[in-house]
């Protein structure tokens, strides 16, 4: 069998049946990205598996895998969070699926289409070795990364883009949670961050009670499982990091005199997105970037039982762009990021 671990960032082997495991947002984003099309998807969550399709690809119960010969098949696990991916790997191993041989994760599956988009929007060739390191660090990190390995890799590449174009200014992450994305960025981009302050904004206790009216379908009790002392310990060796603990409505004031090369927003909700963009866009330097996670198609219909995507971020970003001049947009559905670039 070919070794997809080595070549997974290039192309899948020809002639194999590609099957996606998952029929939620990750599956939708992989299909929208559109480089490879699985013959079918299997789902253990979709209540109507067997009777529905996602973007034209049939969704079947997991038992459909039993009819396939693992030697002739590649299963792609279409889930964003590494804990979910690991659980599915564990289920597939006894069925003859081995990671790197006939089993691959979302990040490797979508690397090539992300690379095409980076070339198109940023004239940038993505660094495969950097991807491999970020991917590996996300398998072994103690903190939970909600940006995903491919997303963290994209942020690292965007920082290198700022370095290469001489875009000066500080860097911010709004929505840090346990700090996993920020930590990987610090480890992988020391040269970009050496002369800049990295501002990390979070309540470190979950969403603000003032936010969420526009996202009523979204559970609002997430992200409370954070120990701030663990976060402080994680960043204690980095002199260029400032932790801004509190709700954005109170803490963004502290950087109103700063200039930003890149501000990364990952806090899910409409109100927080709107507040962040209004406070920080004027602080972004010419050619600088504001990056938003969870920018998704607001009309997407997922099979019954799959978690609905958030809509608040897309709504806030679209509203802002429709009333603001001088914003170029680059969308990366592989990671659900949208990059706003300030015209000079
Ligand atoms: C999706 S998590 C961030 C994940 C992190 N970027 C990562 O990649 O692992 C969202 C975070 O946003 C924070 N958050 C949401 N709304 C906020 C607000 N209005 N003020 C401060 N923090 C907020 C939550 O506390 C939570 O930790």
C-alpha cells in the first residue's frame, strides 16, 4: 500500500474508492473545497442516513463500510476536532484501516486545495514541512485546539506573509480558550513575532452574558473549562505575550493606540465579531489582515442530527464589508477562515 502519511499532502492514490466518514460541517467544507469527491459519506450521527445526500454525495449508515475491501478503499475522516478524529480512527482500526495507508484525516485531505487558494489569493506557496510540524504538534498538545491543525497552519502562513511583505505591527488573537493555537504560532513563528507584541484576548471563562441574542441556536455554555493559571503557565516563557483577561467590550480599549499587522478572531458569536471588527479594523495597518474563523455558508443544510454551523461570524463580517470601502476578501473554506485585507 502507498504511504499517505508521506505523500498525503499531495494526491490520493488513483483507482481507490474514497469514502468520507462524517456528514457534518467538515464534510460540507471538504466538498465545497472540491478537490476530491468521496463516492459516499458514512455517518453515525445523521438520523436520516440512507435517505439523504450532502452536496450531492449520498450519506449512508456506518455499516455501509462493511461491503468495502479496505485494500481498495481510502477512508477520509471528515471532522475538525482532533479528539473526534482520534475516536473515529479507533473505531476503524479493527476494520483494517491504518492511518497513513488507507485512512487519512481532514487536514491532509484538504491541504492541496488550501495550497491552491493560497497561491491564488496570496501568491504564496505553502510550506509542507511547516504543515507537518503543526499537524504533529496538534496530535500531542495538552491544550484543546479549536482552530484545527490546518487552520493554525494557515494562521502561521499568514504571519509569514506579513513578514515577507514587511507588514509591520502587533498581532492579536481574540478567543484564545486554552491557548493551543497561540502556543503553536509562538513556537512556529518566532522570527515573525520577535519584534511584535502578541495580544491574547479572552474572558477565559466563556461567552459574555451580553452576547448571543443573534446566535440563539448556539449552545452558550461552552469554553468555561479553562484554568487561567494553566494558561498563564503556558505563556510564561514568552516575554512578548500579553494576556488581556475579560470580555472584549472591556479589554479592547487597552489597544486603541496600537497598530496591528494581523488580528485573528475566533470567538464564534455575532455580537463579539461585530465589536471586534469595529474596534480593531481601524487599528489594522495598510495591507494588514483581519482573519475570522467560522465563516461559513449561512444557508448550508446538513443531514438531520448533525450540528448546525454558526452563522453569527459570517453575518457580522458580511455586514461590515457591505458598508466599508477598501476591504479585499480571501475565503478559505477548508479551514472556515475568511481573511480581510486592508487596501493601502
Ligand atoms: C472557539 S474558542 C477559541 C479557540 C482558540 N482560538 C483555539 O484555536 O483553540 C472561543 C473563545 O472565545 C472566548 N470568547 C467568546 N466571546 C468572548 C467575549 N465577548 N469576550 C471575551 N472572550 C470571549 C471564549 O471564552 C472562548 O475561549
